[in-house]
C-alpha cells in the first residue's frame, strides 16, 4: 500500500485465492501468532529431506514470534496460506541487502503435505510477487532441488527460467541432487543474457 506521499509500507493486503477444487484459501502476511505453525511447518518439511535444504526450523517458537514482530516489510515478506484457520504453507522472500542488488529478491516456500498439489503455492508466489513489485524489486530468484519436478513446473508456468545449476550440490537419501537456480524478471526491461 502507498501512503499519501506515495511511499510504500511494504505491507501486502490479504488475498483470497481458490485451490484446484474451488475452495477459498487466504494468503496474508505472517504475524507473531503464526510462529508455532511456521516452526512446525519447517520441522515437518525439513524431516522429509526432499523439498527444502533446511532440516528443520532454525528458530524456536518464541524466537520466530520475536522475528515476526521485528520484520521490516520493506526488506522481507513472510506470507502464510491458511484455510479454515489451518496453516497450509508459507513463503519467505528477502530482497538484496546491498545497494547494487536491492532490485533483486530470493525466496523459499514450504507446504504441509496435505496442501500439496492443490494450487496453494501459486497463490503464495503470486502474492509475494505483488509485494516485490510494491517495494521496487525487479528480479526474483530461487533455488530448487532438480528432483522437485512439481515445483519446477509451477515456477516455469509463472515465467521463471533456469539461470544456473550446481551439480551434485546435495546428497539426499544416498543420491546426488543438483541445485537449480531459477529467476523471473518483473520489470519490462530485461538485461541481455549470454
């Protein structure tokens, strides 16, 4: 939202989306009351090993609540998707911290198993892109395991393209797994590629 002087607050309005079955779900900025669900989400998805690099939450519930209280919405966007009061997943997007990369942001997303395959990730990412545009970000990047075909197809459907690959970057369940870097330009002027 922009104030009377045209400045943005970095806050993105809650948005209602529909999942693939036509049921409504809400995507909104995370609040301190979401701390427990966020910690539980990262712990559960981290234990699965195959979707995110983290092996669990790096924060306790109290630490996560304090983090959310201090979050600067001009620098960082932490969204939750919920349906019927239940958290389905989250997406965290962080803009570059240097003057020379403030036009960029990276993100990570996690969904509870019951929320996967329902179109929840699309609503989270489209809401995050709206935040990115509000705060002046032009390029969004992410890293994804090469084995995560569903996520890669989602990103590609929204205009994300592979920019690079780190071969054998992870060893998951005894297998070498590449890390793919993908990006999407939000601005109409895209620098030339090689």
